[in-house]
């Protein structure tokens, strides 16, 4: 018996199984009644217009179960009065292939995301200090804490400079997360909401985003279709 062949076959099978556990789903907006398709940055997006014009789109072309995803929100105030928009005005629901298992998704707030970023910065700083103590300012160090795994390399000064720049960029990006905003007449607000896609299996699903503004509701439906991996197309 060729044990080497069996080992390679087992390894290949393990890779296939692990790939199947991280399926990706393509995201396709579903144009609803009264809505129209427009173009933004070269991509098709759905526009809903009543008293206000609302555009919703996913940042990623593909999403994965158990991963965080960003959703773009664009709102134009077409009235003569200012309006308010906050996360309380938005509801995001995931519907898997089985219609009896819908789940409302929690929106991550700016404050909790900023807290996570500050924690990341603190553990990165601690890793740099440990690296300096352990190797007199050079070499590598790796440490774990909760969901964080921090690796450092290079001189402490270089590492601290990189950390400062990365932290600044990350905190600036977080400012795009929707907080509470006032939208004046004829003004447009663009922002992001961040949700975590639940763990699910199957060939399809739907992501539904509902935005309530004053006395009107805008509903957006995104169809999710599992993308076949390369090994699925070749092993038939």
C-alpha cells in the first residue's frame, strides 16, 4: 500500500473540508417595486425614493458566515425640514434558505468599535515593550490575548511609528460608522453600518435592510448565493 499517496490524499481532503467551512456568498441587490438601479463608482446599486432618496449597498462583493460586514448608507433629504438618522432607524435581518429561521442582526456602535481599536493599540504597545525587553530592541515577539494576536518586528521606534500611523488611520475610518446625524434639506449623508453575518450553511439566503425615516420606510433586499470553490468545479 502506498502510504505516501494516502497521506497526500488525506491532506488534500482536509484542505477541501476546511475550504467548505469558509464558504463565500455573492451579494446581488434585488430591485423592489418603486425602486430603480443606478450606478455608483461603476457598480449597480438600488435607489429608493419617496420623500427622501435612500441608497444602500454592501461594501464587499462577497460575504462569509460569521464575519463582520460593512453596509453603505446614503440618504438625501428632499424635504424642507431637517431630519435625524441613527442606528435606531435601521433594521438588518438575515434570512437563510429556511424561511422559518430569520435573525435580526445587531449593529455595532461607533463607541464599541472604538473601544476595540483602543484595546488593539494597548496590546500592540505591550507587545512592542515585551519585544524590546526580550531582545534588546530587535527580533520578533508574538503574544495572545482573547481575540488578539500581536506580532512585532523591527526596532521599537519603527514599531511605535507604525502603530501610531495605523491607529490614526483606523480611528479615522471608524468615523464613517453611523452615529446620530442631522441631515438638512437638500443635503446628503453617507456613512456605514457594521453587522456580523450569522453562521449558516446552504446554497442561498437574503440580507434585508430596512431604513425608517419619519413616516416612510425603505426596504432593500440582497440575494446571497454560495460561490462554488475551485475544487467543487473540478471534482465531479
